[in-house]
């Protein structure tokens, strides 16, 4: 128990050193998942162990922070933490994201370079054993791609709130030069730039692998003031954005347990049924991607609503049937 309490005090100190503006007591309690009184006792312990803690007045509250960071001893990562960093880089490499993987690999080298040699030598055998014992399962699907120069240009335009110019090529259409107000990037099965039309403010998505000659432009092009990339991404089942629908699915008793453990959507809810099945409800757009996903559930999933999802599923089935008939003919 004493060890656990000491570990929590050290973790709080790390969080105070990692925060530029510092943390209030309520923020400490929330981040450490403890009550306010416990957070106050932990803060007092940090003040006793780390005299360099600053108290910052932020009416009507106070904040505490540790300037100058902590020593290498107090910040030494564990083998498990380094393993997860290595695995994250490996997962990006396997997914066809060498640029993002290289960024994590560079971070890993910097962390190791900052560690004491004795700590690194002690960790190395455990880390090597864990890396051999765990791997990434590669899933079939599109391989997202974005070169370093493109991501650098997008990020520069986002930070400077400048227009972003690029040539966009859709299959079967002539390449078109675009100029947008960049809002951010969504990484997934395919990577997308999220941007606002400079005249209408309408939010659009552009696949990075279809973009070329990407560069910030002169002027100012800020995203809509009320735009939130996280909220935007959570509205859709996948990437594609269309009309938001109330989705209701019935998963048969055979698949109910798996469905309850599945992350369908941030707005999901489950209703257990007397026959052992489960009703899944959520509110989202992206009916085509949802239809694609429902293929993996086979007869275990029944669409109850909306009607548009049923129509999209029927259309995808017809397309698959036509392709099968053409191959058989």
C-alpha cells in the first residue's frame, strides 16, 4: 500500500511537470481518479518532495506546476511503456504509415538516449523478451499513405490558419485545383484532410493519397469557430459524412455477447431481449461504411432502422451479386 501511494505521488509530480499552466486541486483529483481530500494530501506530499513546485494564482482557484521538469531518475520509463511505444511504431509500419512510424521511432531513440546507461541495460532484456512475445495482427484493407512533406504542409497551414492549396484527383474525373481552410487530419483505414470550403464554410473530406502539390497559401483561412474535429469524427460510423440517422440493429443470441463488447459508436446503447438477442442503438452518419461492416456479422445482424441503411445494404448486395455473376459467366 505504501508503494502504491508513493507511485501515485510520483505520477502526480510527473503530471505537474508536464503541464505548462499547472493543475488545480479538482484537476488533480480528476486525473488521478481520487477524491478532493486525497488530492490535497497528494499535493502536500509533492510539495514536500519537490521544493521547485510553483503555486500560480488563477482566480478563483490556484494552480500548481513544476518548472524545469523532473530528473532522469524520476522520469525513467518502464519496459511496458517502451514496449507499447515500439508496438505503436510497428503497427503504423504494418499499416503502411512509414512517416508516422519514423516519428515514433525517433521519439523512442531520444528517450533511450536520455536514460541512464544502468537503467537502459537493466531494461533491455525484458524489453527484448516482450517485443518477441507480442506482435501486430495485420488486417486486410486499404493502406493509408501520406508523405512527410504533405503532412508538414498541412500542419503548417493548420497552425498558421492559412489557406491550403492542392490538386485533388478523383477516379474517373479530371484533377482539380482546390483551396480550402484546413481543420485537421483524420487517420484511419484511409487518411483524410478535413477542411472547410472558403466560401460556404461547408466541411469536406479529402483523401490524402489523392492529393498532390500540397502547400500553404498566402492569406488567412480559419476553420469555422464552432468546428470541433473530435465531434465531427464521432458523428460518422466511419469516415464518410452524410445525413445523421438513428440506427437500430438486432444481434441474434449467437452474437449478442460479442456485440456487447463491440465498440459500435460513441453514442451506442444496448437493450437485452428476452430471447437472448440484443438491440444496438446509436446515432450516426456513414450508412455505406456501416453496411460494409454489417457484412461481417452475416445472419447475426438484422437492420431494424433506418430504412436508408436497408436500401444501402440492398444496393451493396446487388453490386456484389452482379460481380459474382460476371465472374461466373
